[in-house]
C-alpha cells in the first residue's frame, strides 16, 4: 500500500520564465492588495509555493494556484533580484478539468471571482462532460449557484438536448440525475 504524499513536501525553485499563467483563473486582486502582497513577499519571503502542472512537451509549468505571487516575482525588481528569478512551486499531475477545479477550490477560500470567467469555467467543465454533481462537489458550488452561472452564461448549448429540472431542496444527491442541478 502506497502513501500519498502531499505536494508541499516537494517544493522546488524554478526559473519564473519557465512558468506561465493558465487561461481560466477567475480570481481578481485589487491594486491595494497587490501592493500588500508585494510587501508581504518582500518582508516575509515566499511563505507558500505556487501550484503548477508540468507540461513535459513544452517544458513549462502552468499555474494552477499562485498567479498573483507569480506576478509579483515577475514585476517587482527587488524581489526578482533577491529570489534570483526563482519561483517556489509544487507540481500536481491532473487533467485540465481537475486543474480548473483545483484553481477554484484554492481561490474560493480567499478571494473574489469574476462572474464572466466563472461562467466560462462552468461551460468548459460541462462541455468536458463533467456532471453537475461533479462540478458542485469539485468547485464548491451549491445547486442554486450552478444554475445561476449557467443562466448568466447565456450559452444555450449548456442546456441543449438535456432534460432540466430543479429537484426539491431536501432530495438526496444520489437520487438526482447527473444532468440535474
């Protein structure tokens, strides 16, 4: 029996130039908080590694969590110099749908989200074949929030060829169909 080790036990320093942002992160940090983050990293150093997926074909690390820490390293000359251009990261090996849900789980615990991008992520997960229950469980949404995002998205194809109903609030999840919100 193998024991799963948490990624945090394998932190490594990689050149920031080998790290790229994902194209789906809906988290937004206001300028005052970005200045505070830069100060925090200057005063305390990096206290949390960024979370990345390693793309072997491109020899690049794709951010899953830590975009703003990554941005500070790229834009703050003093931090870049002190850190020798190295970003502390951990690597997770997940497919794109699971990386998206990991990003959302990391973000929802501490930030606000751009609704338009959240709608896009829900649409992408739906198109990838993820059930409503999978989306709700993996990105921490309740059925009402998922329904609102689907309605806000304006993408009729989210509901195309699907029977849709809203079950009673107290109905157990296992009694609901996978395409029911």
